[in-house]
DNA sequence: CGGAAACTTGATCGAATTCAAATAAGGTGG
DNA sequence: CCACCTTATTTGAATTCGATCAAGTTTCCG
């Protein structure tokens, strides 16, 4: 939808910005990479993840249009996590140096940044609760509902249905599960008429029921 | 040590601050409470937690001297989580209104705030990885090491030993486990000579080994 | 000192993993 | 657009880590 350039409304100012386009399933940057840019996703979905020494992966968050890739990159060019495109993605980049200068001049930008940080932290807290204390079914239901809510605030949900480019592997890595178990749970959801997932789209068939599952143990 | 008033160095300015003291095992504020203050822990340990509808608890973080209780409270007086003292605690409070005014005038404060936010998010990310992909033993080892590191940066570690006021219940709630299992794991650590926990203190006897456990699956 | 909270230990259970193999869906080059 | 090859998904059986249930013991405060 439209060419959405960020929660921050940085586009309006005098700041230079560069746009890039990448295909699905590319690494936008790897963990440890150094960059001078601050990046915002304009179109498409991406996943931020860390890899464990044994090769397993933990996804930290999914980014949707409007999300900054890493607030950290405002102060530190070395990335903690890697970022992969799940769909074709367009993103725009701002120079960290310029942005920092801007921040010193105009504190409105700072207010916005702090708010974004806070929102990221609140989401992380929700995920911690989910991972720490919920069953596989509840975690997956909650992930779906969380994504619907975030996409909704950006006008990307129609009739309880939205783009859903996640593979079961992504859901597994995000919720600390195996693909095998994600498959079983999702088919249970299907059988019970909670959701319809097909062609990289999801439709919530029974919001009430899905919420009930998400709130259960 | 000393009477540490925060990562932010807010004390230096003209900002009014009030100090409060509470005993161990008190609720400093409950989830949903509304407050006009921004609070920083000066002495003692506290835990931030959310409660699930079935009564179980998930701890989001432990706060040690110097930590702000909630960055969110700069913008929103309603607290998402509750905060309990684990030891006797002294904390200081700043008026949100005044602080916001200060932030608009002096962007240095803003820089500091953004950095704190970022640090909180980075810690949350680590916890997510731990909960999502590690065994009980690895999670507990990692928690201990994380706390040692944070306390170390504030000069509160001596000879691999530091104050450790956590009950097994806290460790369980923080790492998504039961107290029964925490007990078993910690006794295993003891038996293997990794740590010595007694009288609300911990001593790391084999840092190497503990790190190995924390990095294992 | 007495009662409550915290910790320990054993037995049993269950949710999710692991291993293995079959089927389906998707992307690519010719 | 098809054939081929890779990547995803599904299904079953066996296993395991951590939960649950139940008692007993220890520690800590007030």
C-alpha cells in the first residue's frame, strides 16, 4: 500500500534518502556487519534473527512496512542480528551521521525515536511472556493476532485477511518450536475452523476462538 | 556501591528528586497503576513482572541499582507491569512533566534515554533467544552470567561473587520454568562445582564451565 | 520460638522433540 | 510451459525434557 516511508516521517525533512529493492529470501545484512545507514522497510516483510552456535536460529521480530530495521544502528553501526527478506522488499536508508545531527537540532525526532524504542521493548516483553509461559498453540495464535494488529494499524488488513509470507520454519524459529510441531498445530487450527492459510495469505475465520486459544495456557 | 542515582545522571541537573525506601517483598507498583513519576532504583534489587490470567507469573527483567524502572513512564503514566522489591530498596523519583521539559531543552538527556531503551531491547532479545532455544540448564546459567555482567559494570562483583537475592521462584518465573525444576538444575550445578549459592550470595566457582553450559543447547 | 515460606526429592505424566519417510508446492532453466 | 529439482509440509513412532503431584525437610522471619 502506497510508498510508506516510515513511522518516523523522516521523508518530510531535508534528509537525503536512498531506496533499495531486494528479492525475497535475500540477506539484507548479516549479524556483525557494519553499516553507516539507518534503514526503514517501505514494502514487504523481513525477519530479524540470531543464529546459535549449533546452527539453530531464533527470530527476534518480523518487520512490516514502516518498521525501522534497528534503532541501535543510530548509535552503533555493527548489527547484532541479521535481516532477511521474506518477500520482495523495498527499503530506504538514511545516513546515520546526518540523522544524528538532525536529532540534536530537532527534539521532535528524538521523541519519535524514544517512542519507537519503547514500542519495540513492549513487543519484546509480550514475546517473552509467550515463550516463557504459553503452549505451542497459544504462542502461534498470539503471533498471528499480533501481526494482524500491527498490520491493521497500517491499513494492511481487509476482512480479517492479510498477506502472510511466513513459512512454518519462520513461525518455528520465532516461537521456539520445531517445524514439525508448527505443522501439527496449524493443521489443528485449520481442522477447528480458526484460520485459512493458503497462497501466502491468512484469513481469520473465528477471531473469538483464536483469541481464546491465544489467551489460554 | 555509594548512593548511585542512575544511569542517566539526572541528579546533577536542577531536577527535583524524591527518595523512597521500601522493605523487601513489597509491591512498588502494580500493573495498571497510574503514576506521574519516572523512577530509578538506587539500592537493592527488584523484579518487573506480568501476571497471566491463570495466576502464573512471567518476570520480564530484574532491576539492579542504576536501572530505570520503566522508560515507558516518560510518556505514559499507566504501567504495563508490576514491580516488586526483592531486597530492601531505595529508589528516587523525578516528575515526568519536568523531565519532559528538560528533554525538549537539552538533547543530551534524549541521547541517554534512547541508549537506555536500546540496552533494554538488546537484553530482551537475549532473553528471547534463551527462552526460545535453550534448555533449562543453559537458561539458568545464562541468567547468572548476565546478572554478573550487569552488576560488574556497576562495581558490584568481587572475586566472582555477588549479592544474589533471587528465590528459585524468581528464577523459574524469569526463565519459564517451575521451581521444582530450577531446584534440580541448581543442585546439579552445585554437584558439578559450578557455583556456590548461599545466604543470598552467589560465587562462580568455574566460570569456564558455566559459560560452556550457558552456550550449550 | 513457632509458623510460613522456600527448598528438596521421588514418582508419574505429557507436550513437544527427534528421527524417518512420504507427499506437496515452488522456483528455474531449457 | 513443462520437466526437474529443491524446498516445504505432512504424518507416524519413539523419546525426552520439564511439568505436575505429593511429601518431607530446611530456612527464614516476625
